[in-house]
C-alpha cells in the first residue's frame, strides 16, 4: 500500500472545550489509486488530508507513506485557492518548489516546461497570475505540485471555486493527467458527482467526530468521462452513497442546531 493511515485521532482545544476532529481513522490507499473523500461539512476531510501531508500533527495514531523514489517529496498538495505568487510568472511559479529543493537550473527548467506542457499552458509560461482565468490558475497550481514528482498528490476541493463549465473541463483534464502519470491521489470533494467521475473508491466520512463510515468501490470502468452520468450503474451508485451521506448531513445539521440552542 502507498498510504496507510492507522487509528489516527486529531483533537484540539476550542474556547476552553476539547474538540475531536478525527476519531481513530484508518484508511489504506494503493499505489496509483484515486481515492475521493466525501462527507458533511466539519467531518474532518481536509484535516485528514493535512495530517497525511504532514502539515498537521495527529494526536494519536500513525500515517505511513511508502517511499519508492528516494530524493522526491512524499506528498504535494493542491488547495481550493491556487495560492500563486503574483510577482512570479507562470514558469517561475511552477519552478518554485524545485528551487526550494535546490534542483539544478537545467533540470528545473526541463521539469517545469514538461509540466506546463502536460497541463496545456506552454504558451502562457511568461504570463503573470492576474493575466489568467480561474481554471488556468488552478492548472498552474496542479503543475507546481506535480513538478516535484510527489509520491502522493493531495487535493483539497481544487475546483470548488470554479464555474460549472470550467470545473467540468478541469475534471476531464485531471483524469487525463492522472492517467498519464499514474500518481496516487487523495481528493476531497463535497460533490458526489465529482467523486464518482474521478475516483476508484469513495470514502464516506461521518459528521464530527470524523470517522470512516463506509467505503464504496466505483466500478464504472476506465477511461471515464461525463457520459457515465447517463448509465444505470452510475445512477444506482450515486443514489446508494447519497442515502448514507444524507444521514450524516442531517445529523451534522441537528447537532449544530442543538449546539446553538443550548
């Protein structure tokens, strides 16, 4: 297994009270697998992603990532906000991580231009972020993450802020890139439709404290495009997962109402 999460708990203090964000989460992700995390707001999806990335320490439990390419980062993360540096060109933004790692100029240039070609932005190498559309900025963010050749790509609702048409194009682009590179991906989304389009498995998390409720294999074949949404198998799986997700969303809403009325 590429990623093994074992009994991970994350707890913290908030306004003098102990809050458990994740409660004994266990999850395994195979090499090259595309796993989508779904659940109600506050279920700890993004928290789990940050723990796997090493950006947030767990209170207890263990995260293990199998290293197969010495010298390359274990993880890279793509956030909902592209977080590009406005004073750097597209080329320089994509090269940023490689620069920080001290990669030689020639290799840095080669890798950066390879990733720009992969995301279809070669012609925009010398543009600045303010000259790009929202979808193009996110493509730069993906290229920047992939330029470091991570073992695992972590994506936290990267297309949530995009309009519907751009989001659809970006989903198709991500599937193309993933098929080309075979990178292991853990992807957080609020959209079941997106999870079923992208994922090999959908992991449903409970309302806080976040636990793994169920794991659903997405047996819809590859390559996969928007046409799967018209299939009976897609509709049945969507309905099945939504029935369980709805229960968690309602539970989270009820808990919020009870908390506010207390």
